[in-house]
């Protein structure tokens, strides 16, 4: 059986994901939907997609499509997911999953009620290096993990209308970049007992930089930093009682990491991304759908909801709200 994909939107990540789909088995990219026919046609021509829709609604209602990958700005994810699920489609939705936990809970409840597959496209978790890193952690070589720290920053050109800075589209560093260290923390430790965070809000009212400490009942600590103002190495360190794992750069899509033990010994690991990093999350969706499952054990929906709650707590501490969102 072949799983037939539709892609909603034609921006940067839609294109990268379409490239990744070329490496996925049992899968076909059959449709694209855009707000304009011209963008749909251009995108479809690049990827040889037969069904080209001039609205998201037409894509959601395309009877040839099994699963829709949503690649719109985060401020649109909630309504886009509801539309697809109500049309009976399975859904893979880009991070940040929604603007807040209330929206996420509603979408998850709808998917469960309709018995449709739903997953947040947190691609990092499916990459070969991260899968192997988790295996090494489970082997106990660095002992009990007690702390995690990671940063993700990059300085885009300032444009108040772009999705990165416009509050109506879910702008700010947290939902775009900070979600990676927050999600990685959740993968390692689950939901914290307490969060202490601070942010610098820019002239459009979104967080330009933020830092958060996540505190667990047994004393584990995680520290996350994200910024739209700096150019960072985007490192991560997972620290245990017997040693640590370091990801020296771009921890959100690593191909290498090092295991460094108390005695100073060091082992470097390399797990290349073959083809395109987005193929792995897409392959997971295909495999779960073929197995008749409604969510992924690697990125479960209850965890996506917890991640949104963690980010709500941070934004509440800064007094940062998105317009027209409860
Ligand atoms: N996983 C990753 O590595 C990764 C990387 C980058 C982004 N993302 C996520 O993917 C999503 C999209 O990011 P992107 O970088 O692809 O953004 P982008 O290049 O700006 O593209 C967003 C697309 O969404 C559609 N759209 C719908 N309403 C829009 C609006 N009001 N303003 C602008 N575009 C609108 C447009 O497609 P049409 O014109 O065809 O309708 C547009 O091309 C975000 O949630 C982001 O967090 C993930």
C-alpha cells in the first residue's frame, strides 16, 4: 500500500519536506495546496505533483490524499489542523504545534475522536544521531542524566511582517527556535515541576531572546536559550554522573556527537543524514499509518501537549500574548 501525501503551503519548509519525501518508501506526494494557484502550480511543477489546489480547503477535501503535512506559519496550525481532521485526513503538523496548549488539546481531542493519525513534526527525534544518542543514554554509560543545556539562535533580517516577528503569525524565538531545546528537555526528563524564565520582548511584542530553567522534583535541571538576535553554535550538552554527551553544533539536526567520560576518555560518533533530514519523520508517519496506529511513540501527542504547556508557562512569565488567542 502507498500512503498519499498532500502538502499545505509552499514556503521554505514545504519545499525541504517535499525533497525529503523523495527518499521515503511506500509514499507518494500527490497534492499541494496554496493560497494561490500560481504558487501551487510552481511548487507542483518542481516536484511533479498531479493535484494542485488554489486553497487549503480544496487540499483538505482532496479524496486522493491520505495525510496532509502542514507547513504554514505556527499561527495558522490550529485552524489548518482542524480543517484537515474535519475533512477526514491524517495530519503531520510543523512545530510549534499550535500557539498554546488550549489549541493543542482541542486538536488532539478531535484527532482522537475521529480516529485519525496526528503528529507534531519534531524531526530532530527521528534523526539517526538522536536515535543512537538515546540508545547510548539508556546503556547507562554516562550514568544518571542530571542536567541538560542547549541554545538555538540565529539572527534573521528584521521584518515586522514576517512570521518570525509578527505576533499574529506566532512570531518570536520561543515557538520557532526555543521549541527545540524545550522538546529535547521533555524527551530526556518529561514535564518539569517548575520553570523560571525571562525574555526580551522586541518592538513587535514578541520574544527576541529568551532563557528558561526547567526544574524537576528530583533536582534535575535543564536550561534552554533561544534568540533571534545572535548567531549561535547551537550546542547541547547532556550531563550525567559519569560523563557527558556533547553536540558541538546544530543540535537540532546533529550528525555528530561526543561521549566524554570522567576519566577524560572521549569517543566521537557520526551518523550522517542520508538524503534529507525530513525523510525520517515522514517515514515514521508512513510506518505508523501502515500499521494502523494513530500516533507515534517517538513523538506522542500527550508530550506535544506538555511541551505547549511548558511554553505557555514561559510566555505567561513574560506577559507575552498572541492577538485574538485565548
Ligand atoms: N522543521 C524545520 O526544520 C522547520 C524549518 C523552518 C520552518 N519550520 C516551521 O514550518 C512552518 C513554516 O515555516 P517556513 O519557514 O516554511 O515559512 P515560510 O517560508 O514563510 O512559508 C510559510 C508558508 O505558509 C503559507 N502561509 C499561509 N498563511 C500565511 C501568512 N499569513 N503569511 C505567510 N505565509 C503564509 C504560505 O504558503 P502559500 O502562499 O503557498 O499559501 C507560505 O509560503 C513554521 O511553523 C516553522 O516553525 C520548521
